[in-house]
């Protein structure tokens, strides 16, 4: 590559592979590889960390996704999409292997807390947060 140490290059490469992965899922790991490189080049870019967290989740690496999303909200506490994705990731991590029963109450509480944070500090009428809490019986 002509620009191997340019974070914008890696963000663009991620976007291209992610778009291709919508047609062929074999591109998803390549999108993840690209955003991992971007996170090394721009360690304080909240958008890169958010995308890294989402892509980890889509590559079934939920714990790594949670860690990346936790870093995202440390960098940018009012990042609604990151908090929402983190809440969904915590909720997924709280469930049994069939995705039906909460078996980890600590992760479930963290999931609820992220949605409540969105409602209290970002948008009191956030449809996604309200729907998630409703679906989780809150």
C-alpha cells in the first residue's frame, strides 16, 4: 500500500470491505483487520474504536467488542451509537448460548445502564434505547 500509516486510508479500506461484506460475508474479517490497523494508527479516534467494537461483534468476538466500545465511550462519553452498541453487546453477553435466558446478571445490569444513560443524558425519547429496555422487560 502507498499509505500504510495513514489512518484515513484504513478507515476507507474498512468501509469498502464492510460494504462488500453485505454481499459476501467473507469480506467481514478483512474489514476487521483494516479497522484494527486504523486503531493502532489513531488510538484516540472514537469513531475508529466504535467501528472496531461493532466489527468485533459481527465477527463473533463479543468480549473484544465490549472492550473496544468501552474504550470508545471513555474517549467520547456522549457517543450515542457507541453506548447503544455497548448496551446491545452487554445484553448479548448476558444471555445463554441460545440467546434466550439471562445467565450473567452483571452484564444484563450494564446493558440496562447504557440504555438508561442514553435516555437520561443524551435523548430522553431515544427510540432504540426505549425499545431495548421494553424488550428486556424494563
